[in-house]
C-alpha cells in the first residue's frame, strides 16, 4: 500500500509541475485540488466535491479547468474531475447507452412461455424466472444477487432461452475479471446445465463454453496492454456473459464495452454489496437501481410471462428495465447464520449483526489469539489436506484446498500470517531449513502468463514430483484434471494459505476466518481501519458456505459494519443525462 501511495504522490507532483510550466497563474489556484484529486483516485473515487465558492474560483482558471474534457481538469457543477477520469466515465456512459438501446430478435412467445414454465418450476425460483424473461428482451442486462441466489442458474437457463429463440446457435463467450472467477463460473454453469431439460444440441453447444479472463478475451498483453479487439475490430460474438462484474474497474470495463459489436447481447452478473474493484470506480453501485418497466416493455414481456412481478411506470429511469435483482438465497435460508449475518451487515445494523454470533454459535464464532496460535489451529484444521499431500494425490489435495481460508483486509497481514504458518510447518518438520518451496504449499499466481495459460489470482499447489530436478512441481486445475508446471517456469507467485479479501472474490470456502487489521483502534480515522469497511466484511462473510470466524472484538466488528463509505462516481448521472 505504501508503494502505491508513493506512486500516487509522484503522479500528483508530475501533474502540478506540468501545470506550473503550462499555465503558472492557474497552477497556483488548482495545485491543492490536483493533490486532492490524486488522493481521491487512490481511494477509488473519480471526482471530489468542491464548494460553490471554490467552484467559482476554479472557473476563473479557464486554461486548465473546463467542462467538456478538453482541459486537464473538468468542473461539472460542484464535482471536480481529472480530465481523463471525466472522459472515462463519459465514454462509458456513451457505450452503455449504445448497448442498452440496441434492438433484439423478436421473441417466439409461445416457446419462451413453455420454457420459462418448465425450467423455473421450482418454488422460490420466480425471481430467477422473471430475470431471465426480461433479459430475453434486452440487449444489455445486469443480474445482481448475493451468494446462492442463483445468478449462474439463471444465466444458464437464459442462454438456453436465447439459443432456443435463435435461428442459428449464437456465438457465446464467458468472461470474468480473474482466472479464478472464470474457472468458478465455468464449473457453476456446467453444473447448472444438468439441472433442466434442454434440447441436446443446445446443451452440447453450451457445455463447450469455457470461462476466460477479460484480459484474455480482449487479448490484452504486456507491455503495451493494447487489446487486439476494440471498436474497429470488435469481438466475433453474439452473446457475452461477464461474471463478478463488481471487480471490473472503469478502464477495463470501457475497453471491454468498446470491443462489443452492435447486435451482441451483454449480460453482467454480480453482487452489488461486494467490494468494488481494486482500481477506480464502483461499476455495480453506479448501474444498480430498482427494476421498473415502461408500458411497452411490460406489454411485450407479458406476452410470454404475464405473471411477472416487476413494477410498471410511465417514464422509468434510465437502465431500470435492464436490471433484475435476485433476493432468494438457496444457499443461505432464513435460518442460516451466515445469511442472517450478511443481511444484517448490508443493512448497517451493527448491534443486530453482532447478535448473530450468539444466535448461531455453530456457524458463527468470535475468537482471539495471536498469529502463532492461529497458525497452530489452522494446521489442525488442515489435517485432511496434509494427509492428501502426504499421499501424493493431487486431486484429493485440491479437494481440501477450500476447506478453510484465512482472509485479511491488508496484504501485509496476509503475508504475516503466511510467515507464521511457515514457521509452524517448520516446527512440524514439513519444511526443512529455509527453502522457498515445499510440498503442500498453496500458491497464488500474481501475474498473467498467456503462454502457460495461468492468470493473476489462480490457485495452485506445489506437490512432490519424482520427475523434477528438485522433486517438486506446481499443479493447477485444468479442464477435467490438473496440469503440472515446473516451478522455475511459473510467473510471480506467493504463498496463499492466507490472502486478502479482494483476492478471494470469485471463490467460496467451507470455512472462512477473517482477520481485522493488526494495528489497534487508537484512531478511528486511521487508514488502517478505513480499509475494514462494510463491503469488505460482507465479501469476507459471503465467501463462507458453512462457517465464519471473526478474529477480533466487538468494537472493531461494529466499526466495520457502520463504515459504509461509498466511492464517488458520476457514471450514474452521466447515463441518466444521455437517455
């Protein structure tokens, strides 16, 4: 984090030096604002608020402050942007309008009605049915929901509807921000396709789909990171599904949208309450709104889904017909501790959230220990995993990788825990000396490697291998099995018994431990504590399927629940202005 702050400060300094050379009088006025803008950028904000008096002063610096993206700074009312951030959000709004207003094929309402009735017959699937039915009408669709609400099931059936309604099978791609999320999406979609009665040729077509990273889809490759697909050379697709959309930053999203051809359907999936992207922006928060249909859309949807539950109004807001929210969790019911805790955290009710630990002691726990003792307990929890490692059974070892994970708010805390666990493994004589690699080491790839087909966020295992010079090799899940890669050929990687909550997105685990920042609560405005917020807490909790453990006290937990800071973005307003 310190390195990124230093880089941010260096960028601010370079910008102010340029302005001092380009327009010295105006630079004296805007320099404090430039520094504030780069600081805001570090926190993911695309603009800062200024007072009416400050806005009037800034307008007089006309050489560097404008309103249309032609100047280094842009003032829009009381919002002040770096010019490139204003342009980025403006261009995104333009692309979203292009996609959202595109026409779609006419729906065979008789066939669609029959499929919706047959494929969504289960009790509690009405929301999924309505989402799929509405998406059949829309070229641009956002489907949101928490874990277990059936986003992937819905999109599997939606793809079935689209294929069944098409004269020829469409060209479809599945994408996600990380390799891990893309692999999870593929597995989930393939499982979902076995859950309903599809025509065999359509099922075969959909089972051939494999998720990939957005970078790989666009063929974004270092060092220039210029995409092979763009507005002049669009993707050869009819349908694009993007999972974990909350992880997309504004820049990557714009590159993706520009590469989508006219006539291509776009379906985004995500959880609006999860952490936003590491980069600037909060895409799902900006796009999310209540679903409201106009009379024409209501009429067309009612031809094949008259029982839909969407509200209807004369002039609904922009994109309100391009979104559906799934609320019924099939993983966490009304009597689920993890589900109740997640809902209380989203509501911001810290007292109710804390009370869930006492209400559901089998699912939720609060514990206290130093890292040495935490590492000892984790080793005990990993008993079956280490037995699988000792047996040399790669598949069995991978089967226990998701038994328990340690999540942290800060990268440094994840590194500290991995070091503590390393020392415990040494005491258990699983590691001899200070060698960097060992059998059973969970690793996470930190950089994309297209030649090896491994990507940032991918989880692998180092296992014994008699064919390797050092007796060890790395293994990664691949298709229906596992792929062995020599350790010396791997891109940068790190130990991953513990990882940040950000890095865990797109994954789920049987048991999750969340460690708050290790620095105390002496100052509640401290940057350390600002990193432990509502979205991070919710994301950590919802990685767990069966059990969640918080390693901290009530004060820190309640601080996180109440800390609901939202990123500043003007994307929503820019979209509304275009419609």
